[in-house]
C-alpha cells in the first residue's frame, strides 16, 4: 500500500459567526429554484510559535424560490488554519487559506445548511452543489468577485 502525502496545512477549528434563515415553506417543492452566492475573506494572518496561522470567513447566501414565495439562508462561517511546515512562504500559505481553507469551510457550511433545512421542511432538505474553489479564487484574484 502506498503512503498518502499529508498536507502541512492543518484545520484548527470553525465557528458560526452569523446565521439567518427565513422560511415561508412547509413542504419544499421538488421544483423549487435555488440561487447560491459564495464569497470569502482572509481576516487574519499571524505567526504563532513560528507557525503561520490564518483565519478566513466564508459567506454563503442561498435564495430559495417557488412561485411567489421566497426564502433565504445566510451563513458566515469562520475557520482557523495553521501550517506545520515553516519553509512555506507567506504567499503560498495565503493561497492555501483561499483554496484549501475555503474548500474545507464550504464542506462544513453545506452540512450545516442541509441539517437545518432537513429539520425545517417535511421530507426535504437543501443540498448545495459543489463549487469550483479554484475558479472562485481566480475570480477574487482578478477582482471579478
């Protein structure tokens, strides 16, 4: 068996900074429409015990519509990450935050929103699609997001 390469980029933890939810539905119709907006910010980068540490916030905004009713889910999730390899430069660490960190937080955010909606609708939940984090990173870098 081959050994899997382990990333020096480590997840310290996350917290919900903000969560708002409006729900006009009892049953979520199968043909309801969803709109998703995802954005992130690097809030802090420091060095702690010779290890880079970074905090990012991921913002997810979901609009759910069906006929003339509309609901929304807004989640701000903060994550803390550090690096076990001191040889990685600050720019590379910031890229890791914006790609690996955002991917990690998005997975957590999807789970939170699916859990909340599974308790809110009879028999349905909102399962967000996967997003292309690299494209999101490139849009932010180009200033188009």
